[in-house]
């Protein structure tokens, strides 16, 4: 039976001069990034196009030891020894990038290339591949709304809401359309919001109601709020869709809990050693499901 591993869904936020062409170029012609005793780069890149349009790019983020040592057996002496093995592969995380969704699906490699490590080293290699020249990127997680809704529903009183969002590309959701329009009017590339209440007077927020309504819309029709969603609530919804990061602090009984959009990242199980086309097809199903569930559309 094939070994299966977990893959996480995110969106690649491209900053400065970075676009899809330069991002894919970094996958095909990567530089090497060194961190402590390890080096990192992309390998095995495949770019699949249709009519001049890139459909997806597949590669692997590799962690290796430039001065690796392996244990060997000397059969004649019947003793163990060591042998130098330059560029010894430690771990590799297959990933697929799909421009239609600005989406990336990447493998979690336990104790070697975990979620936070992948997102950091991916950005490091992309920047280094273009000499850090007026560009950057981040991988923002796409939240599993069901898990996120369950955590929000347990909060008795909302005490703090923090969100950092950036203009969506290429999809947007109707629940936070007013925030998207606001960012466009202001020509803002990023917006950070913080609201605080206290135990005596908690925040008045409908974020939990909005998230649950989005999940319930299949039974009741597309979710259309009667009034524009409050800006901070809209920012949390935008972050949950993979266009930023958000944090909600609240009281649950006698305890204070923190719910982060990054902690409820959407994921799926798939082959540990996938082919590029197979991983693309599987990831595409999940990205399409996210867009359908949240009524997200292209500009």
C-alpha cells in the first residue's frame, strides 16, 4: 500500500516585482540557500502549459547536507566506518503551484520540513534566486472553515481581533467584497487591523455568525449579508481564505483562548512520492472545492 502524507493548502502572496513568471523561473533556475549546516533549493521542476498559459508547476523543496557523512561497513575488517557524502539529501517536500488560484499545495515532512519551515525556506529560495531584487513572497494558509467555525463558536466573549490582509489575486469572496473595494480605493498593498475589548465590555462582532453562514449556504442558497460586513470581520474572513493572517482572542468559560487562521489550515492526504500531474489534479479538486464552498470568483 502506498505511503500517504499530509499536504497543506495555501496561497502565494507575491510582493514587489514578483509575478507568476518570476516565481516559476525561480523553481526552474533556483539558487541555493544555506542555513546552519543545511542547504536548501528546488529540484525536479516541471512546468505544464496549455496554449502559452502555465497550468501548473511542480517541484520539490530539498533540504540537504553539503558535507554529509554516512555510516558504512568495512566487510574485510568487519568494522563500521564513515564515508563523506557531499550534498547528502536529508528530506524533500513535493509541491505544486497553480496560478489560477495563486495556490500551492505542499507536503509536510515530519521533523524535517514542517509547515512553518516550508513556507520560510520556500520564500528564501525564491528571493535568493532573484538576488533579493525588489521582490518577496509569503505563503498564507487557507483555513478549514469548519474547524475555524467550531473554535469561534466556543468563545463566550470576544476580547481581541487582529488581522493583516493584502489585496486578493486572483480570487475574491462576496463576504469581504467591501474590504476588497476599500483596499482598491486606497491603493493599499496591505492593511493591518487590531480591535480590543475587555471583560466588562467585550467586542461586538459577528465573525462567528458570518463563518457559519458561509458553511450553511449550500442549504439556504449563497450567503448574502443584509449589510456590508464590518471591516475587521471582513478582514478575518479574507485572511481565512488565504489572503492574510488573523487572530481572535476570547473567553471560554474561565479561560482565555486564542484562535489563529494559520492553526486551522486546510489539508489533505496523498501519495508521499507523487507525480506532478497526479498532485496537480488532486490539489485542483481541493482548491475548486474551497472556491465553490465560499462562492469565490475570479476578477
